[in-house]
C-alpha cells in the first residue's frame, strides 16, 4: 500500500481532517451536493462533528456547510 491514498466517504473522516473530493455516489443527492460546491477536485475540511455523529460541519471553499450523515456518506474523498 505505502504511497497509495485511500478513498473513503466524507462521513468516515474525523474533526480536523482534510481531503479532496473524488466523486459523488448517490444519484439522488448528487445534484444537490454539486450545487453546494461538492465537485471532484475540491478540498473539504471537517470542521465539527455533532456528539452523536450527525450532522457534520464541513468547510468547502469559503463556505461552512452542515451535512447529514447520509449526505456525507455519498461524497467519496481521498485523504
């Protein structure tokens, strides 16, 4: 494995993690997420996670957004 970067869902990241968006998994949520700036190649920072894990506050570009766990799990990222 070594230098190979792992691809996982945004919902699996911890507070303070930064990753790059690779793709969107859910066709139902894709348009909504893309309209909010979740595009492949964009960097996303996990700002805060609620005590029970839902919602998740993320920073993408200059925006701070709150996502449900279901939405976050539809965003595949590379750490």
